[in-house]
């Protein structure tokens, strides 16, 4: 049978798997960083730099303003915005009050936002005055799903001249929040117009108190709020810090392309960056050309990313004209990292590209390849400190399988979530004993290295995001011309995987790709839209008449 800890024999040099890990309130983690690195740059946002001391002042003012609105321990506050200083400020302000952050993907369709608001019982949302965000927010207000909306001016966060130019040439992208009805909408600037004094909440228990509700479909496609405690998140930061042995506190610069509302960036960009006293270069939207120019200019030392980003950079026609030699550590997550992308990116950058693995439910990092030393191609590495990986039988998850045999990857560690928000049944199903069931099939070799074999369910990994065929199918089924639909993932050179819809129309009905995409636009986010649509006279079925995806995948 499988040894309990086969990875210990060849664990990365300088990393202690047995290290003591102590969870602490994330607000305390922030305060420690602000005290240590006060005058150093904390955030560089499109050229506007703010020190740790400056961000700490804004956090205090935001906390005081939120407390005046009645926000306290256990209250949910939604954040819906791209990467920007206001996200960081609001995040830590809420947590210092003992509140709970609920991350909302700005790309979500209104229907998805409505479901998450209802399920989380979030009635206050912080967003930006960009039309693409505020127009959705106004709809949510009209539907009486929100009581209060706080809006940060996008141009106020930019360097003065950039803000003026944006208003002059791109003013049409900004919403006029002064026209919003009633007193439900107020500005972030007004929220922070105070002396920054607030009453600290009753003691935060990092083990029990939830810090973030991170919504994920897991492997079912039904969104659930993973309850990540202060200890889950703060310990995962310490696990990452222990793993990256070639970085120096207070001296690093992190490139923040990945969205902070995603758990991967929340931990490896924001929380890791703050705890390490790093300068965090925040980018609101990834653009390949502009991002490469920014790397060349600001010279980051670390850059978390997803395979599609590294692949896009690698294949840029002028990649060799950009200086990437400042990079000391890059980690890839969210989707499998192709070996050719890893080798190619390391060749052009001179930086080790390390693949890690985890889920929203694990804060997210559970395994990683060594930063220095041998790496096994195709592996997601070994467990990070104090984390156990058990490969369980697919037929009987109570038993482990022998080394080298496929089974479900199950994870136990201090970074594993407390459970799913208000869903005890789903929480119980997600665990076998104290091990979280990942829904992924993998193997473990004699050195404790883990290899992903397949995914148990049908979710599609698109640019690091989980895309659920069932949701796309349900949206397509709403079209009156559609009789049957099946959605599967197909290989995509840029995004890793993309949705493809196979459709059978009702007799006598007509529909083309253009018409269907127009129908789906208000129902699905951009990343969920089918990349390909194929109309067929018949769709494959199982012996009992259920639509079958197997034959379509094999094609």
C-alpha cells in the first residue's frame, strides 16, 4: 500500500514540511506589513505608487466608513472590480472589522450575480464607476438585491495626467453615478472622508471565523461559497512564502495580471505580496503587448500566471525584444501547464516556471514543484508544508490506492476550507473523513510527486477558470428552436480548453451561430460563450436515452 509521506525523502532543499504554521487574522497580517515596510511602495497602479503607510491610512478610513454604515463581524460585503488599489483597501478594511469578503467576478452575467447575491445574502457592494460594471450594478439595485452600493472613481486612482486623459478620450466608458436613484449609491471617497478611527471588533478567531466566501462550482457546476477562514488564507500565504526560497522580504516586485477576485491571485499576488513587503504592480486587464512592455519597464521579480498567459508571451513575435531577466520566480496554476510552454518560457525568460495545484476550497495552493532542484515533467509537484495528499480508490474512497495507480486526489491541511456556505449536505459530500475530495483523478509516484490523469466531472478549464457545460446547456435550452444540446470542452491553443456546443434543432426551426450567440450574450459571461457551435440532425445517447458526451469528446 501507499506509504503515508513518500515525498519527505526528496523534499525541496530549504523547505521544512514539518514547519509550525499558525493562523492569524488577515488584518493583523496587514498591520504587521504596514509597520515593517511603511515607506516602501505597496501598490503601483498604472504608474501611481502608494506606500504601505498610505494604503494603511486608506484601509483605516474605509474601515471607519464601513463601520458607520453598520458593517461588523460576520457581515458580508461584495467586491466587484478589476485589479486596482480600491480592491486591496476594501478587502482589508472589511476583514479588520470582522466582516466577510464575497468576491464577484466582474465578467459575470447579471443572472449569475443575482444568484450569488441571494445565496450569500450580500446586500452591500463595492465597485467602480466604469459603465461595464455600474450598469450591471444598477440592474441589481432595481431588482432590490442590494441595499447599498459604494462606487470608487476609476480616474481618481490614476496618476493625475492619466486620469485627465482618460476622462477626455475615454469618458464614454465612465458612468454618471450622480444620476443613480435615491441614497443607495455613494462614493468611496465619501466613505473614506473621516479620521480613520474605528472600534475594533470582538476578537477574531482565525480558525473559526470566515474571511472570504469564494464562490466555485467545484465539480458540480452549481455555485457554492467556499468558506475560507482567516487561518486558511494566512497559513496558505506562509506555505507559499516558505516554498519560495529565492525571494527576499521587502525587496521583490510582483506583477499582478491575474484578477484578485480569483483565489489564485488573492493569495499569490495580494496576500503573499503584502505579507512579504513586496511592491505589487496591479494591472486591471491583461493585454499582451502592454503587459510585455510593462515587464520590460518595471522589471518584476515574480509573476504568478496561468498557462494561457505564459503561452501568449512565449509566442509573441517580438518576445526577444523584451527584457524579462529580472524575473526570479514564476508560478503557473489554474490549468495544466503544457511541457512545451514551460520549457519555452524558461528559455526566453531565464526564470524557473513552477507549476502548482490547488482549488478554491484549498485557498488555493496544495502542491507545487520545487523552485530549485529537479522537476518531474507533467507533475503538479509535492504537497506544500503540513499538507497531506491521499490518492483514494474511485470505487471506495475510504481506501488508498498503491503508488502509481490512479485515484481521486484528496487533500488535508490547514488551508482546506471550513465547508460550503449554508450547504451542510454539499460540505459533507466534499470530504472523506478529514480529506477534501478534489474531483480530480491523479497518481503519486515513489517520490511523492503527483500527476493529474483526468477530471472526474465534465468541467472545462478555460484560461484557468472553471466553465460548466451544464450552465451553458441550460442557457441554450432557453432558445425555442433548440431541441437538444450537449456541451464539451475542446482543445484551444490559447485558453487551454474552450466550450463547444452540439445542437439538434426542433423540426422546422432555423438557427445559425450568429443568432444563437446574440441570444446567449445577456445570459452567459464572455468566457462561457461557446467557441464552436455545430448543428446536427442527431446527438449521441446512452442505452437509456441520456445524451452522451463520450462520443463527442472522442471525435
